[in-house]
C-alpha cells in the first residue's frame, strides 16, 4: 500500500481530494487533519514515515515551514508536496529554498503519485524552474513570479540567452562559449520557439521578465 498523509484545513476540500487520491490503485490516506500542531504531533509520534505528505497551500509560509521542519526531523526520505497552482509561484520559490521538494499544480490532471515519488520527479514543475529556484542561479536578486510552461529551457539555452545580452555577434558568442556557430544557431531557433518570439531583442526581454537571466 502507498501511504499518504494530508494537511488541509478546509474539510470539504480535504474530503474530496482524499477521495480522488484513493481512486489511484493501492493509494491510501492514512491520516488527514487541518491542524498544524496535531499534524506535526502525528509526524513525531509515528514510527513509520508515510510514502508521501501532501500540504495544502492555504496556510502561511511560517506554518508550512514548521511542517517541513517536522517532516525533515523525522525522516529525510518523506517526499513533501505542495498543492497549489501557478499563481503561487512566489510562494513555491520561497518554500523550495527552505526545504520543499515537490510541487503539484491542482489545475493539472491528477498525477500518478506513486510514480512521481519513486522516480523523485518534480510534480509538473519544469526542470529549468527547479534549477533557478534550488541553485539560486540568479544570485541575490528577488525571484519574481515565474510563468509555468511545458517546454522548459535547458541550461545551455539559458547560458546562450545570457550571452545574447551583450553586444556580440553570434560568431563571437560561439567563440566565447566554445561552441560551433551551427550549435549557437540551433540554440537560437529552439529558444525562439519555446519563448514564442522572432527576434533576439524580444528573446532577451522575455527571458528577463521570466527571470531566466539577469543583467
């Protein structure tokens, strides 16, 4: 059995979401509650940690951090999941920097929880967003709201866009990045398609707005 514990203060939401979860084969919600204190007490008392912990996004940051801390004190293997939608990306950035390691957007179709946990995937959070958040690629600037998309940029493509912010030709960018000119044009074409732009200037401006790069 794939065991799940679920923190959600709204009783109707908790009940309906629990029913949806248990429609998945062998999934069982073994504990659910709306109280942060009682939930943390349960985590501390139970000797066997669950396969998955689902935390609703209706609590404030400090309360959610308390739950994350309680989970990590009990076991490093419990997968933490924030149930949210894309408009809460700022909160997701903050929480991931403080230990959150899983995201599920509720405006997406119900995902296979067992598969996601076992493969340690990021629950519909694109890989480039995860890297920006967890490795703090942007330095000390504040991470603004990120636009979720299904065609994430690769690390090489992000580096290419950053290089395009300088007054360099594509030949010069290729030389600086130790790539062939054909490779650079390949990056350009793929990034244009992913960002849905047609010009270099528009590409850089879009990347800045989405916090892929910094100036």
